[in-house]
C-alpha cells in the first residue's frame, strides 16, 4: 500500500508539472523528503525522473507548435556545461534555497497581477542576458538536483520574451538537457546509489503523458498561468522547508 501511494504521488506530481512543461524535480524532492528518503538517493532519482517527464512534455508542446528554437539556444549554450559543473559539487545549499524560494514567491505574485495595457506585447530576447541566465540556472540546477525550468519559466514570462505555452516548450528542453548534464556530473563524482527506478519512471511517464497533453492541447493560457503559479508555490514551500 505504501508503494502504491508513493507511485500515485509521483504520478500526480508529473501531471501537474508536465502541464506547464516542467519535469517535476522540485516536487519529487519534496515528496521523497516527506517520506524519509536518503538525501544521496533523492537528487539522482529526481533528475532521472526529470529526463523522462520533460521529454514527454517537450514532444507534446512541440507537436502543438509552441516550441521556438531561437528562444532556447542562448540558455542551453551556457547552462549545459554549468549544470555538469554544478552536479560535481556537494555543498550545503540552504542559503540558495531560501533566496530562490523568495524569488519564486515574487514571481507568483507578479504573474497573478492583472497585466497592464501594452505589457502583454512580446519582446525580442536579449541574447547576452539569456547567456548569463543560462549559466546561473545551469550551475544551480546541477547543484541542488533540479532541471532549472522552475526558475526559467517565470523569468521568461516576466521579461516578456514568450507566451506561457512557448515558455513551457522551451522549459521542457532546458530541463531535459540540464538534467542529463546534472546527473552525468553526479555520477562522475559520486557512486550511484541503488534506486528502484522502473516503477517510478513508469508512474512519471504516465503522469507526464496526461499532464503535457492537457497543458499543450486542452488548457488555455490563463489556466496555464494559474497552474504554473501553483507549481511555483509548491516549489517555494519545498525550498523553505527541506
């Protein structure tokens, strides 16, 4: 029964996160922490689940025409090597989690405020800024075991560089490549713990299929914005508590 409840939790987290183009690492980490998983097991497990769920989300959002390559490449050029580098470190990240949690709360409030006239017009991406953001998010992602999309999404939306669904598509790829880089860095510097991943991955894939289908084909922009706000709130609570 415990195993069924655990897999059900992974399934529900994957649905919620994949509906906004995320892999769900922050949710998995919080869930596993609540259940008393060993810390050395949590980070690689969350990153591996991220890889599968974000892949599904990317395919679904791309099929519906939301993926924009020019919005992605400036971020991943710097994020991939820095995610690998971050994955090789093992340090106390409490201070970083608190700062990130505060930022996410600010992003939630800002996204829920009614958009003023003219503010919804999309702007051209600033390549220089995107390269810097990608490097920072990549390193931070590898360091604490997340894909980085939970931070990237509100940044892109607040800067006005893309719509919510375009942001979801780009975030999914960003999470995918950073998760691969992060888990590679972890394996390079650490012994891979024994993790029973098969059923976890199956639950994540099923949840990812349902959530990404809802997000890319069924849920409108406003509902997706509210869903993203819920995801960010869950992530910020996790950062403060664990």
